[in-house]
């Protein structure tokens, strides 16, 4: 298992996130009171917002106006640690030079006893937000690099964004804006990796851990600040969808104020979670079709498991000794597949024979499950929902544009 270096190595996607109870211990949320429920901590520091400083000491506010401090640019250029995304055009020869407009501060884990960086090395919230937007518009959309390379670079730089934010005294509203944008970009990057990189030389748990760290930082910011946070309902729904089926995540959401839980985004997420738990494939995939882009990115890691569960129930209900057929078109519609080919691949991956190119045969004893469920391309459920918008437009939107038709009720 390879772990990315300071500049970020290749990464990939793996199975759905493990149950929250199997991850690192959570830090208690203030609004939970005596419930003892907790949320995932950041790997880079104990908590966000920061713990109360010593009497007479105030956390600084960053003053660096560049995406990467000049001192770090010079050092990394000297040590030849620039990522190719950061090299100035025409300077990729013997001595690559950093482009100040492309170089982004890399993540460096804080060490015990290490002196806090001065304000000149910390980027203020406005610069951090501009950095996230740059990653969304200029790096994520690159076509001259693999999606694994892009994800590795973006995940490392977003981690540095969260660390810079945690080391300074930013207000809760502006901090939430930065954390929301960073988490939205990370979710989209993970979703875009797709099945082609699932078996590459990567650590699939690393991205999942970073997504959970992002949720932990943002939800603590919501809990400890007065707001207003106009996108809180959207990002609380993303938390539940990313942890679909988790008892702990559901409990966290049910502890939120009633007014927040009644927002359309959270009501829909709760309906999706309910359908997923009940194994109601028809209702689940009907709801998944209506989700906006970011919510679809969050839930994508559970689609393969949901489809496998639905296929297993169909096999139990329809399998006979002589075999019973079902049109692949029905499978495509029921499971929101991207076409008959994906339906055929799904059936064959589970040992079900085909009758020509249009029907699957359910024979008793033929259904099998080996390895992880096929991930699928998820164009219908995820990719097509951008609707002509760029990722930057989605990330910077004050509220997700309801371009996809929603049901009138979550039922």
C-alpha cells in the first residue's frame, strides 16, 4: 500500500467507507450534550475551531497573499520538489521554476514542539477560498493528467488549506465558507476517479479519511459558531449520504435542531438513508436520480453495494430450476444503470447467464458474489448532473442550483 508523499502520490477509490464505529475515535460535539456522540477529528490537529489559547495570547490572522508563500516556493524550487502542475510554462528542463500563479502550498504535518508559523506564512480565509476555487477551476479540470494524479495533488493541497485555517483566528462564518468549498471539491474529485483507477497503486482509505476529516472540521465549525451558515443543511445532508447506513451518522443528524432537519436537503437525505436501510431499491434509485450533483458525489461510493443488494433480492425472488428471464431494460431503469451493457456486465459479474443481448436468466443456484461490487460509471446518477456547469460554479454557489427535478415530498 503506497502512501502519498509531500507532493501527493497517486490515489484511487476503493470500497464504500467503513462503518464510522471502525474509524478513529470521534471528538464530542457540543450540541450533543450527554449523548456522548462524537464527530471525526482532523489528522492535522486536535480540533477546529482551535482550543482556547493561553491568557493574553491571540491566534494570528494570516497575511500571505499568494497561494504558496514565497519562502516555500523558493525552497521547493531549490530542492526540486515542485509538482509539474506548479512549474512555469517553458521551464520544465534541467531547472524547473515555480510559477507564483500556479504553485499551491503543500501539506506539512505539524510536529510536537514545532514553532507556530508566523502570519506571513499563513494564508487568510480570503486567499484560502481563492486557492480552493483555483484548484476547482484549473486543476480538477485538467485533461493532460490522470484523474488519480489530479486527486492526489488536490487532496494534499486541500489538507494544507484546512491546516492554515486551523492555525489562525478566523471567524466561524468565513471559516465555514472555506471548509465548505474545500469539502465540495474533495467530494467531486473522489467521485471523478471512477472505477478505472480502483485497482491502481493507491491507498483508497486515504481519500476516505480526508473526506471524514473535512466533515469533522466543518461540522465542528457549525456547532461552535453562531453563523449564519446558509449551506449547513446541504453539507449536513452530504455527511449523512457519504455515511449512508451508519447508525452513528444518523444519530448525529437526528440531534440537529428541528428547523434544520426540516430543510429539503436533509429531508431528502433522510429518505435516501431510510430506503437504503430497508433495501427498497425502487424508492432508493428513484431518489438518487433526483439528487443534485454534490449529493450524488457523496453517495456514489454506496451505489455498487445498493445495486448488488437489489440484484440479490431479485435472484431470491425470481430464480427457478428452469430459469426465469427479465428484460435488461427493466434492470437499467430499476438500478439507474448507464445502459444495457452495464446491466449485462453487472449480471455476468454475479454469475447470472444472459438470454441473447436483451434478457437476463435467473437460474436457481447461479447467483454469486465475489469481491467488491462493480462500481459502474455512474453517468446517470452523477456525471450528467453538472448540467453544463463547471465544478467551480457548483462549489461557489450560495445554494446548490435545483436544476434536477425534485419530488414534491421525500416519500
